[in-house]
C-alpha cells in the first residue's frame, strides 16, 4: 500500500462518513466511512515510514582488482 491507496481510502471514507445521507438496511454507512478513513490514515503513516527507511539504507559496492 502506498500513498495513493491511503489518500483514496481517506477520501472515500470521509465522503461516506460526512456526505452520504442514504441508508442501506443493516449497514451503517457513517461507521464504514470512519473505518475507511482510519485505515487510510494508517496506510499513509506506514507508507511514510517505509519510504523513510528505504532512503536511509545505502548499498556499498566493493571492487577488488587482482594484481
């Protein structure tokens, strides 16, 4: 999961939580929206942590010449 999925989940979640007024029998769309928003925020945080860890890592290439 990257930034795109996190942003999409936050957007969809906030739309469901705050803008949708319809009712689906047996489903609380407001709660589904808040859950999607929370998962999206977690995805954004994990993507930021993962990208930051990848930046810190360096690869060392050693070349030896036979004399």
